[in-house]
């Protein structure tokens, strides 16, 4: 009986240890990043979302003009973050927004690719942010 109990406790310990602390830090960083990104979208801080991109993407895709004319009215994550490769995930969201000057409601599906940078413990978007165009 005690032999069986020993193996059960051993298996439970192995299961508990299979999720290392670095993985927890990475997950916490992802949760915080996605929440901050969503808040920037929702609260009319669209120019701030460019700071969530990697440097190379920022250089190739500067913020478009006219963002002050856009008001995000909805930001809905359509599915859980999908792991792609080690340190990469995909998030698919639906963004609803209004063009203020025309009072036109639009919708866009945004397929976000995020990459983890271990040196800074930070997730950065590795694909361009969608343009809110007419």
C-alpha cells in the first residue's frame, strides 16, 4: 500500500514540476501584454499600439495618418491564444470601430502574431497592425 502511495505522490510531483517558473513568467507577461494592448485600443490610444510592435515591423510600417478619426467601439478575442512555435502565438480578434467624421461603423478581423523576447521578458507583435481604412 505505501509503495503505491509513494508512486502516486511521485507522479503528482512530476506533474506539478512540468510547468517551470519561466513558463509562468512568460504566460503572465503575455496576459499583461494582451490586456494592455486591448486597453490601448479601447480607450482611444491608437498611437500607443505601435509601441507593441517589434522594432523591425515599426520601421517598415509607420502609423497611418487619420487615427484621430477612428474610435474603437468593440474588441473581441475570438479564440484563445494559439501557440505556433516556441515563443510565438497567434491571437485572432474582431475590432469594431467608427469613422468619426462620417459616423460609419466598420469591422475588421485582426490576426495578431506575437513573439516572446526572453531578454526583456516582453511579448512584441511581429506582424503589422491593421489599417483602419475606408
